[in-house]
């Protein structure tokens, strides 16, 4: 009976000590909230930057595509002779001819 009473007293002491120390966890948990918000804020900034980069690359890709389309159109007009011959187009033709001769060996 004494051993059972001693175990009950020790068990209740341990429960009481743990229960009284729960209040020590409140400041620790409260200090985690700003750290968590800082990490979430940083993740939002990174996501916004990634979206901005994606939009910039999309715009650049569209610009390159439009430029290539205009270049193909201009080269086609040059082949057909509908583009006015200027010094630049003559330089282009001579450069193209020299490239073709160098390529063929």
C-alpha cells in the first residue's frame, strides 16, 4: 500500500511539474510565428520574381519571333526582287556568296 501511494504521489508530482511548465512553451511558440512569416514572405518574393522573369522571357521570345518573321519576309522580298536594292542589300548578297563559296570549299 505504501509503494502504491508513493507511485501515486510521484506520478502526480510529475504531472504537476509538466503542467506548470507548459506555460514556458508559449513564448517559444510565439517566437516561431515571426520566423515563419519571414520565410513565407521570402517565398512570395521569390515567386513574384520568377513570374516576372517568365513574363520578361515570354516578351523577349515574342520579340525574337516577330523579328524573325520580318527577316524572313524581307529575305523573300529580296529574292523576288520586290525589295529595293541598296548598298546594304548588295553587301548582304556579296557576304552570302562568300559564305557559300567558303562552305563549299
